[in-house]
C-alpha cells in the first residue's frame, strides 16, 4: 500500500513545526508497518502528551491519545486484554522518561509485547522549549537560561537495565536504518525500545545555536556511528546506533495465559480453597 | 443452593458482585483497606479466563483498565485514600473519552496517609470533584453486604449504559466487616452489555456522535472501525478540536447524559420513614447506626426514620426534598465534616432545620452518638 493509505488525510496538514524530525519518524514507522504487511485493524497506537504524541491522530490504526507519560500504562491494558493486537507506543523524551519514567521501566521489566519508540528531541517542544531528562548537562532551554545542571538518561542503558528484550537506537537522519530497526522491533516478541534521535530546530536548535533542521540532521550524522563500525572504534565518544539487545525472554501475556490455564485447571479440580484469609500475614493461596 | 450463601467481608461481596456483573479485567495496586478486592480477583479472574494485573502504581492501574475497556471488556480497579487521589487524572480521562469502568474506593481516614486501617467517609466530595474541570459522575454506596453486591452489579450496568466511570464509595467498616451474602441466581439481576455500533465495515463510523437518547454505540479496538480516542475536546470522529461549538456541545453532553438521568440512576432505601418527624439521612456503615436508632425510637413511639442514600452522585435533590418536606428536623449522619449535609441543606425547604451527627475520630458513629444530638434537637436534653 502507499503511505497515504496509512494516514488520516482528513486531519492534515499535521501540526509539527517546519523542520521537525517527528514527521520523518512517522514516515519510517508507516513504511516499516507496510513492509511487514500488517493488518491495520490489528494495530493499536497509544501515545501520551506532547508533540510526539500527536502522531497517533494521524495514523489510520486504532489510536489512543492518552495522558502525559501514561501511554505505556494504557497500552498494557489494551495488550493484556487482547494480546493478538500489535501495540505501537511512540513517546517523546519527557513523556517517556520524566513523567512516564516509572511506567517505562515497569513495562520493560514485565517484558510485555509492545514497541516503545522514544522520539528524542531533547526538549519539551509543545510547552515551548523547557529542558527534559534527555537534554543533558550544560544545555540551554527556556527553563535553563543559565544552562542545565541535570544529567541525562542513556535510554539504551536504562532500557537494558530495566529488562527490555529488544533495545535499539537510530536517528531521523538514518531513516532507512530506522525502518529496518522498527520492523525488527515490531516483529520481536517482548518489550522493544527504539530510541530515535529527532531534531527540534524551533526550540532546542535555536536555544543551543545548533542551526536549522539541515544542520541538526548533519549533527545526527556526524556525532553517531554504527555499532561495530570502525568509526566508533576510532572515536568512542560518538553515540552508537544499531541493535544493542535482541533476546528471547518470557513474554508477559504468554506467561499470563499459563496462569489462566493453571487457574482453570485448579478450579475445575476444586483443589483451590475458595475462601480468602485476611488475617495479617496470610494471603490468598495461589493455585 | 447453600453454595450461594456466604459469610464474607464487604470487599469480598464487592468481588462477588463484580464477577456476577461479568468483570473480565482488573488492574490495581495494593492499598489498605481495599487490598482484599485485588487479592481475591487475582485468584478468581484467571479461573474464568479473565485478566488480573498488579500495576506499578495507582495511576497506571486506572490507565490500564481504560485500555482494557476499549478492547470491549468489563473492567474495575479498587483503591483507597491516597490511591483515589492518584486515580483522579485518568478518571477525568475516562469521563472525557467516555470509557465504561468501575472504580472502588474503600474510604479510610484522610487527608494524606491519614488512617489507613480506620473508617471515614471523607471522600464524598473528592468523588464528585476530584478530577479537574466540569464533568458529571456517578457514585454509589452501600451499608450491608447484600447491597454492596447489588450496587457493584449496578455500577457495571451504569458504566456500560452511560459510558462513564462509576465510583463505588464503600468504607473501611463495610469493607472489612463480615456478614451474610446470598448470591442471586444468574439472571435474577439483569446485566447490561455495552451498546455496540451496527455501522458496517467501510461505512463512516462516528464514535463520538451521540444518538438522540445521548448514548454512544461503541466499537471495540481490534474491530473493523479504526478511530481516535483522546482526552482533548474532540469532534464526532474523536479527533482533537478547539472549535467553540464542539467544545460546548461535548461538555453539555458529558454532563447532561448523567444529570438528566438522575431519577434512573438514584438508588435509596427507606427505613421507618412513614410519617417521620425526624428524618435521618445516612449512607454506608453510618446508616447502620442510624437505622438501629430509628428502630429503637419507633419502639418507643417516636417518629424517627431513615433515608438511606445508595447513590450519592448525581445527588438526588428532588428525592431528598420530598422525603424531608414534612420533617421537624433532618439529621445527616456521616463520618466527615458534613459533606452530604451541605448537599442536603442546599435542596431542602428549610436548611436551618438540617443538623449534622458525625464522627471524625476513626470510630464508627454509634446509635448513642446520634441519639444524643436527636434529644438536644428535640429539646429533651441528654
């Protein structure tokens, strides 16, 4: 299908600023879905609040535009209640890792099958350019007129530590690589994190004198390198791109199916005590 | 059917009601004094193929049940005190996006951490106005386990009927007290399934275009109709809109669909109310003391009766006005600083004859507490 078959043209033009990287990421995501041949009726896109979150309105999937930081919690309810659905959860950097940080690490810990896409432009764009937990030290923002003193998270390391079974990074500049990584992330059975560095020329670029969208994308090209590449070996200060983790691990919904099976069996055999003991220290016996 | 007779806690009666109503999905977080609801459902739900999940916090639990409701399931969460505060953000989302769901709040003392293991009825107004912005809400309550069961079934039915969150305002005494529950036979209490759209595949479906009766037929996520759900003001397709007409009409719809049906939603019980000169208005565990006192006074020939509210929001103004019209005095019996009393004062003919009999010290209000106030109002001294 053509890309336009995946978008709700009724709602265009979209609301992102000229030069924003988010449209490129949307395009990459839709191409990944198209190349995989997924049925639109089986895809639910859940997003939070912010520039990135508006992505869910433009796609012709089941779309759930939720609360700031809570996209993964809503997605968990959708997925566990109907595991056959494919969950795509694009989030901004503040959305995913400031207000949504707790939901993020716990979704990773559960290894519930969904694809979290962190569209990282290192700034709160929608509210006008405040620093985010991914801005990093020494940056300027409308709430950091004297530069930030906050350190940033490394999304990849954080995701790995939290238990995500697929973790990757790319940039808006490396769009073909992003498509390939997104396909693998969606195919992966478990919690997948794809960080895609995006550019916000309107706020981050302007505040930090990084130039226009083109020069910000050149920056993405020049400051990153593929995992295992000679460039990275030569200059370890470059930001690595590629797939960092791709492992088979028990998936939450599949594990819950086993619980259902055990509970049903136990209930049929009438082996489970139906009463609940509520004295301190006693809990409901497990099947 | 002795299998249907149980001697259990109120929290367990709530679970029995939820199972009877057809709950498929529960997400929660441990908090006293509601935790038994989660514990019991973690066992019961998978036995019938349902899903239980313990989320990372109260906020996430509320979000998860909304997600699960959108795939076509009957959903519930339970909490208390601080947890109810945390749920307010997503509760407002459920109001705005019109997602059927049931939220149990087994009330404990507050504010803040307050008294986790003791009784209070301090969340009456939080249930009404805890989430920001204009909206309408349904909140039910009960004073005994049979009623806990029934209002829980009702809560699911109302949530599905009006596409709205419904709050069950129980309290610690009802939640932890043990008494008899007789579970009705299947079919004895009618169950409501949500209205689903009859719009066929390929035909433009308007998820947020109300029918003439105000109801919105739904389509499950994963079905043939792909649409947008948002907490922003939205048009009939569910797409964000700041068009003043769209905003005004949506807000009116959200409020009217509930406020215009207050007579259908209202649940109450009368105890010794016939010809009562002194009307006690109460709900939840405090109603038990009020009923006890009224019975005791009637035996002595005093015309004292109880109007027991089982739906608090939308507040049954017309009912309260009517039942209090012939009373010399109205005494609101509750365990807070007069949250329902203020509603009663606002709707009766003579607010100066409305009094508050309350306790706010962790302890269940007793019949004697109420009697003391009654005798003073009667001019008989204590």
